């Protein structure tokens, strides 16, 4: 499959094919809803089983590495993201290590418990945090990088069932945790949505 391959949609418009560095259907759906001018394909749909190690020091570094390696392997433009929780009192920790600061085998529940234990004596504004998402588009070795952030704080106890990762302990401005929001509510304010919308503007102006 050649890089920059185009397909024709139902109404005769040409759409560029882009592989998204995920097999997560929720993430793919969110990206498709914004980047409607392109045909977005999962790794599975392009028969790519590559597992890119996230060993960079920044969200930008990880997302660029994933996008570049998958674009090279599939010979297609690629979109990849890296997301993490940044706690103000700890200078942005766990940041890029959000999913692995307790080791690769730790569960989300164990990671959340470790964060809550580390913050047990912090109150109010001391619990401020944000979620950062960086999305990178790679084509022919060239990059477009976009960033989105969602401000909030770390809840004192986990709440909510509609989420994964740190969602049950990340509380937004309205007092609900991310895991207490509906899918529609999450998509409306999502850090990833902000990053993808930023990316869409840059792609349009490309």
C-alpha cells in the first residue's frame, strides 16, 4: 500500500487513507468523528502487529516515535498519540510514566492506589492535576504535532465505573471524576479531542 493512497467515498469524494496507532475502537471512533475528510484505519485493518516501546522522555517523543515507526512499517501516513496524568505538586509526575511507574505488570487499580497514597496528606489546590495528550501525524518522514490538555485535580477516593486507567481518580471542574461521565460528556471535553482538533486545523492548512 503506497503512502498517501486515496480512496473514494460514497459521494465520490477522494479520501486519504491514514493508519491510527491503535486497535482501541473508542479511540478510533473519536478520531474518525473529527478527521472526517480521511479514511482512518486501525493497526489490525492494515495487518500491522508492531509494538513500539514508549521509552522517550516526553509525550511528544513517544508519539513521534510511534507515528514514525508505524508509518515506515506500513508505508502509509500514521497518527499516534501519547497521553498521561501530570500532578502539579509532583512537578508533573507521573507524566510519560503514567502507565508504567509501578512496572509493566501493575494494574490501573494498583497505580491509582499508589497515587492516592502518595497524595493522602494533600488538600484542595494541592491536588491540582491535568491530563495531557499529544497527537502526531507522520508522512514521508515529516511530522505535525498537536497537544491537548484537560485541567482538574486528583479525587480523594476513586469514583465511577465508566472509564479506565486513571479516570476514576481524575476529577474535573464540575466535581465529577472522568469515570462518572457518559461517553458523550467525555468526548465533548476530552484532552485527546482537543489535540485532534488542533491537528485537524494544521492538516487543513498543510
